[in-house]
C-alpha cells in the first residue's frame, strides 16, 4: 500500500518519516521507533544510508531541530553493512 505520493514517495512509501515530521511535540524515542519501522520496510537491495541522506535533504532544512532530523543525520553518516550470508545456504557453506 503506497500512502506517500509526494516527492519522497519512493523513499518513504508508507509515509512513516513524513508523518513523524507532522506530529507536534514528538520525542526522540518515538522517532527512533518510527525510524526502525521504516528501516525494516526498506528493500534489501536499497542503500538505506543514501535513502536517509535524501530524506534528510528533503526534511532537514525546514526542521533542523526535529528529533527525526538527528536520527536521519546519524543514519546517513553510517557506512553500509557488509553483505549478510544467512539461511540454509549460508549454514551449509559454513559447515563445509
């Protein structure tokens, strides 16, 4: 279900980040929970740090002191994690 059809729709299709910016008086803990929900919905092939940078570039200038801006800033600065090997194929490979 695509809820966000605006300029960040491809990055935040469920409008989680967008809605966080719209909630008056939202705190850092709530923003972290919303960010985690957003991050869990990001497709594995996407570069989450790059997406966070684009979201930050869109939302950050108009809300520099918002707690979501700080979270996006932190996420945008992190390097991408190494590729994961898991599942049955990864276990078989480790067993030899």
